[in-house]
C-alpha cells in the first residue's frame, strides 16, 4: 500500500502523462503505460529496501515514482530519447511546487537523471538509492509479467501462434543467459533468480505442452 502523499504523487504523475499525450506514440503496446510501470517499480523498491536499512527510503521511493517522467517531454520523432535527463527538472519542479525541501528535490532529480546508467550498478561508489531504483526498474516486466507481455504482444499480431510466443520467450535474456544475475542487493538478486526460474520453467513446460520434447 502507498502512503497518502505517494498516492497523491502517483495520481499527479498519471495526470501529467495523460495531459502530455505521450502514451499515443511512446509504445506500440497499449498495455504498457508508464505510470503503471513507475508504480510497479515503486513496489519493487519497497520490497528491496528492508535489506538495506542505510538507504534513504523516502528518497528511493519518490525517485522510483518519478524516474521515467521525462517521457512527457520527449517527441514523436524520438520517443523516450533522453528521458532520464529531461525527467530530473520535471521531478524537481513538481516537488518544489508541492512543498518539498530544495535539497530533497535536488537529490530526487539527480537520481532520476542517472537512472539509465546501469553500468554503474556494480560500482561500490554508486549511491544505494540509485542501485535500488535501477534494480526496481529491471525487475518490472520480467518473470510473470514478462511472459504476459510476450503473449499479449504476439496476440496482437495478425498471425498468432503458440510457437511464435514460445520463440519470443526464448529470446529473453532470462532464458538465454541463465547464469547472469546483474542485480546487487541480496533481495534484488533473490527476486531476479526467482523470475529467472519461473521464466525457464515456463518455457520448458510450454515446449512439452507443444509436443516439442520427448519426455
Ligand atoms: Fe527509464
Ligand atoms: Fe523505467
């Protein structure tokens, strides 16, 4: 559950995205709306935070809610381009207008601007709040939701086959690189491993269901 301040923020973020009209061109899949993605990342960050008590929870959660807000300033020609850089000032303005301290607004803006720098995840100097934000971003739309995404995307094609969905599921890194766990925190890594197992088991079960294996 969200506290009332965060719930209000999410509502405002939804209005900002709706008003921008960006959802019309951001993504070919109507089920992938940005505010819902940011809400789900917030939920992942909340689950990870207890294993890192040194992290500033409020900073992490608010940054997660705003991390992709920069998409509202991107264009039809280049959807999502520089959304990290564009998002920082938008988040800062919102927070200042809503009574948050300038120092806090600056810290949120800084995390939003850096959220795509995944090469920094393993760097011990990277602030833990940024690490958790990036982990939350990577956990969304993987595992159960990733499977659903692939199935729905295949279902939107003119020619729909179970085999096509299977092939799409096998393209995912969760399947192709099972040894890879790019997350850092204990909880983040455990969630990633869980999603990987689920994805792998689902693909194996589907291959059997389709009569592609002898067992
Ligand atoms: Fe992003
Ligand atoms: Fe994101």
